[in-house]
């Protein structure tokens, strides 16, 4: 059994590459294993490297990478040999700043192709099994869905209901995408009646290897996975460029992402081409989204002076009062900055800008937050008042705005 971190609905697991322990995002939506080169994991750990060009989602051009074959990868005592890895140029795609923790790579098919996984999102535990030793739990309340593979990526059939065409359920083929933070992506297609609902707003949906991914964010009345009905999930409709790049498999209608998968215990079985789902206690939880219009990223560690009461200096006073002196210490703590701002958002209208260094959020030092905490602060309550103190070009400034619930 292996523990994992769940960050922005993404699974981060430890994997050893050629004997070096690294942190990877487990992403069923990728066919290639990708390594982000840093000072602690440069291309010298890879075997027989050569330069190639690859591309992913986003509007940018193909990018240079290092192709390496014959690598050894291991997790939970299971070892794979002769694996292919694509290493990105240092600093090109900074996933760590988006996650708030060190991320060394993304792995999907290479790890999953010969294994059966049991993913417990609530306990943040994964079990890896060889196919002949996997103990499937007896489960009368589970749904088993067949998986179809295209380009080494898994697809499942589900149904969605759109408010644009009444109560009709539309069958859709979705990429099973544990590397997607959203609940659903849908591709607009008038031949299948899939189009953006009446109520939506423009947003930055994420960032791919080839740049920023834009689109419309909305909700749909419900989706059905087998007999499971999930009500009012959020859904993202990609821009035309990203849709064209993502839809190389023409039958694909979108993605089923971590925002839905985390509501289940998931048995992922590539060898037998199936996935089994069992509801967990998060099944009926509301679907939240970032209502601030701010894309916040980790900005490294900063030295922070912290003051603590010195209990040894306790002095009684009259009227039941006590007095303490304080001591201070300096510690390295996380810092955060604004990477992008949606101009039409309340934060954008208030005057916040890309590059602003965050000092405080609602009178709490930004260094006391994790990146997950900040996203939750912006996601859970519409009309919530946000007060942010920032530093811009050396000058401290304070801004106030309210979270806008647009869908």
C-alpha cells in the first residue's frame, strides 16, 4: 500500500526512476511518461538521451524534450524495466509552482499498463497489484465499466444531461482522466447536441505542455455513470484550439476528471480493460470552483520572523491579568504570487494584477496557507468578502473584493 497526496484533485505518488525517488502526478490521460528537469533530477539520471519535439494542450508550438529509453521505474516493490521517458527542458513547464509542492513528472500508461490499482481517495492510499494477485473486493453496490483504449489512453461511456435540450440524457465517450482537476470537460459538438449551457463564464481552465487552456465554465443538471447519478457537476467547455488538439480520437466527447473520481474508491484495471467504482462519503458533496478569477502559484520560500510567547517569562499582575514576554525566530515559509488574472472577475476589477506578491489574505499571513488552502478560500462561498494585501514593485497595497458565484 502506498500513500499519496491529493492536491487540486490530483494524485501525487512517489516513484523511483533509475534508483532515484521522485514525485509524479498519476495521470491516466497521458500516454507518455514526462520528467520535469530540475537541479535535483536532471537528464544525467536518464539512459541514452536524445533530443525530440513534443506537444500537448494549449495554443503554443511543439517544445523540445529529451527522449530516453531503457529506464527502470519502481513503486511499492513492483519494478518495470526498459521504460521510455520524455524529459522537459529545465524551467519550461513549472508544475511545482501550480501544486505548491515539488513535482518531478507525470506518469500514466507506463505504470498502469500491466497493473491493477485500488485508489482510495478518502484515505489517500493506493494498492498496486499484479493481475494474477489482485483481490477484487466483493461489491454489490459498485459499478463496473468497460474501458476502450485509444492511443494508450482509457475511455468510458457515461451520460450527461444539458439544460439546453430538456431532460434528455446524452451518451458521451469520455477520457478517464485522473490528471484533470475539473469534474468534466465537454467538447462542443452540434451533431451530438453538446454545447455550452446558457449560464456560463469565460475562464482559464488550466495549463498544458503547449500553453494556457481557455474556455467556458458552467454546470449541467446531472451526469450518470452506470446507475450512479451525480447532480449539478461543474463542467468546462474548451476553446476551439484546445478542443482540436485534444480530440485526436474523433469519438471522444470530453474528459471525466478528478473532481468526479475523488467521490469514489476506484479499481483501475488496464489488463482486463475495466474500471470499478464504489461511492465514498464525498459522493454528494457540492462541486466548487475558484470564484476569484485569480490563478495563484507557489513563489518559493521566504524568511519569515515569527513571534511566540515565552512561557518562562510568566508574570502575574493585578485584576487576574498575566503578562508574557515574546521571543522571535526566523523560519523559511512558503510565498505565493498571482500568475494570471481574469480581467472581468471581481478581483480583476478591484485592481489586482499578474505578478503581485501576496502578503496577507483576510488578515492571515499568506505564509500560513498551503496553496490548497488558498484555492479553498476562493471556492467555497459565493459573495464572500476577500481582503488581500499584496506587494507590487516594492510597494504594499490592499485590495477588497467579493467572490462572484456565476454558475
